C-alpha cells in the first residue's frame, strides 16, 4: 500500500501484517507489523491508498496483546519509554481536580 504519514510529504510504500483494528478517541486505527520499519505501528486507514493483497498468509503472533500495546499510551500517542508530566492547577477547580486520578 501507499501510506501518507504526517512526517513526510510523499506517500511511502508499506507492506503490513495487520494485527488489530481499534476505534480510539472516535477514530479508527490499524495496528500492524510494518515490514519497512520492522516493528508494530499504528496506521490511520484514511491515509492508506493503493492497497493490494500480497497473497502471503501469516499467523498472528501469540504474544501480541492490544491492551499491553496501548498500556503506556496517552490517548493514541505511544512511545516505548515513559515520561513524567507535572501539571499545576490554580483557582476554584483545584478541589475537584484533586479528586481525580
């Protein structure tokens, strides 16, 4: 397929092994192994074009778990390492925010 990433002006050719489709924050995503990058990534179907079947049949990996894959994500933004974030709130909403995790 051709995939238009946000980081490039030119669509790139990709071969994928699809693992999971999910609706996250109201948008659909395909989680698939990308042969070009050699790892599992998220793809937006609206950015896909010129899709073709390869005819290759592959067994889904036994160790792929969608919940684990998304466990460290902030919404749909993923990274392999955690980040610490500090937020400071002021004003009348502080007691309400303090109740939340």
